[in-house]
């Protein structure tokens, strides 16, 4: 009983202290929740994003009209870094945009002109290079709040509630529809972690084992007396 109880408690500690790994399988719109009134399109998937655990997100856009929204919350000023690799892998030109939770696009400092803010959707690494690098990259500092990062295969406008570019019809991808991006965040704005259901089960089992072991020890002492 003692060995079993210790093993269960160790399992609880491992489950609580070990970050939950993201699924290795690519995500698709059907894997996410409905965007509802956040965006003026039905071809939209809404996903929770944890930028405080650096990782890569892989997915597939079913068509150029598909929109993916990734929601995240900062409790205080935090620096967010996102880099796509879709274009470099031989797939489509990804477009990232940063929006308020209400659907309005953010304005962020222009790294090429510090005195001029820009809408947060022009993040091509090197669009005029030879060859051009059309993957997106940004590193921006955001204040407290809940935000949406949009991933799209065409142009994004100033509001997610406006008709999207591909609503009028877009040509099919002439390159692959798979995408990938890396994400990380630096700062103290991470929300308190919510225990996964599996963690709660292990925690409850470990506590029960500890209680049972204590009662067994007490019974043994009473028997000796």
C-alpha cells in the first residue's frame, strides 16, 4: 500500500509539473470551435492559443477562403513572437493579422519607421528579396487584454466583421494548403493554468491513496496497542 500510494502521488506531481504537449497532428477548421459573430464568414475555426509554452502549430486550410482565429489573453504587458514557415516549405503565402477580441484590427509600431504605426497585418519577412520570402514574422509588445491572431490565405481587412477577401471568390491554392508557425511569449502576463481533466483525476486518486494509507497506518497502531 505504501509503495502504491507513493507511486500515485508521484504521478500527480509529474502531471501537474509537466506541460501538456500539443497534438502532433495538423489541425483543421473542424477541430476548432465556431467563430460565431467574431468573423463574417462560416469558413472559420476558433482555437485557444498558449503562447507562453513555446511550440509549433501545424494545420491545413481546406480552401483559400478558410480563416483560422487563435485566441489568447495577456494579464499585463507581454511580448509575443510568431513566425510562419508555410511559404518556405513550398506552400501558400500566409497572412497573419492581430485583432481585438471585438474584431477590430490592432495598430502596432512599424519596425521600418518607428514614428508611424501600421495595421497589424503586414508581416512579410522580405517581400522584395531575390528570392522573396513571404513567410510572416512579428515581435510585438501588447498590453493586458484578450486578442485574436488571424491566419488567412489572402488579404485581411480592418475588421473581421467585414466580408473577407475570398468571399467574392478566390482561386484554389496553386501551392500546398498546409501551414505551420512557431509561437512564444515573454512576460508575466500568463493567466493562471487551468488543470486538465486528466490532472484532476490523478490528483484526486493521489489524495485518496494518501488518506487510505494514513487510515491503514492508524489501524495498525491501534492493533499493536
